[in-house]
C-alpha cells in the first residue's frame, strides 16, 4: 500500500458538468485506486479533447475493433509517474495496478465474476441504452454534448431523443426484469462470508458492478433506484461506498 500523498498516478477521466467521475469504466479503475489507497490526481477531459490529448502523450491508438470499441482513444488512461508509464484501456490498467500495488490484492477475475459480468452486460445492455444514453447528454458541457450527439447519432442512425419513448423504455425494463433478479441472486452467492461477490473482500467484479451503478446514479437517480431494488445490487454498492468517496 502506498503511504505517500504525492500523486503517483495521473488518471485521465471524462468531464461532466457535475465535475465528478461518471464513466462506468473509469469508475472501475477509480475504485481500484481508492481501495488500494494509491495516491492519484485526476485530469478531466472533454469528449473532443480525449483523442488529441492522449495522442500527444504518445499513447498508441486502440487497434481497430479492440475491446469492442469503435474508438481510437478512450478514458480511462493513466500516467504512472514513478516509472513514466502511460497506459490506456481499463483491462491493462487494472493488471498494471494490481501488479505494481499488490497490497491489498484484488482478484481481477474469477469464474463467478466472469459469469456476472457477461450476464450483466446482456441484462443491462438495452436498459442502459434506452434509459441512460439519451440522458447522458444532459450532464455534458455544450462542446462535449455536440461531440456526443454527433458520434452517437451516427452509430444509432437516429436522434438520441428517439430512445426516450416511455412505452418502449417500460417494455425494455420489464423484459430485463427476470435476468436482473437472477443476476442479483448470483451476486449473493457468497453472502455468508461477506457482502462482496467472492465474500469478505472486494474483487474487480465488485468494482464493475459498483462502478456501473454509480455511473447510472450520476446520470439519472431514477435508473439507479430502479436497479437496486433487486436484492444483491444494493449490498455490493453499499459495501463499495468507502471506495467511492474520492470522485474527482
Ligand atoms: N475498452 C475501453 C473502453 C473505454 C470507453 O469506452 N471510454 C469512453 C468513456 S466511458 C470514452 O473514452 N469514449 C471516448 C469517445 O467517445 O470519444 C476500456 O475498457 O477502457
């Protein structure tokens, strides 16, 4: 565990008008940094500044299609100051952090964790698409909003507002209900040993879950509340709260 207060890491994060982290992927890394008590500082980047800033740091772009991304440059990215190492993409960042700061250890993967992450992506893909994507624009600066609208509408093939159809939104939520309940039950598998997915101590899957929930909460409290009604979600979210205190 690093005891210094001088930052060892610069974390590149996504800017919003709330001036706190709201990206689910950056939250995973932030939870890891906070849990391991690694001293870091944040640089928030507006959407259109991500690519030019990370490119200027000398980071190579994502290979086409890497990590399922259409994007060349993404946050999180980190600069590890003691070794002058730059890394982009949450997976290599988490591996680097766990190797460089092994105490306390964080299991990065497990069979149960992989099952939860895969089923979580399937259960929430549509729900977050219809309920969060169109609301995300509301917490962006005018410059980021313009970028976000232009890029996302090009992917979707229609205006963001078309997603905000209350009837369709209800249908998507009720279709996902059983899967969400089942997912919550999986999260409680080791509840006899503690509140986390693997029991007493957090694993990266807990940070995946808590980060997604915190992100949804930053965008829309109603979406967050609607998710945590399923037993399992709230327990993990609350157990991770101490590691979500540093948000910026
Ligand atoms: N595979 C990447 C995905 C990260 C990602 O999609 N980040 C988004 C913010 S949540 C981003 O930087 N988007 C840049 C853009 O849309 O130009 C990872 O795991 O780090």
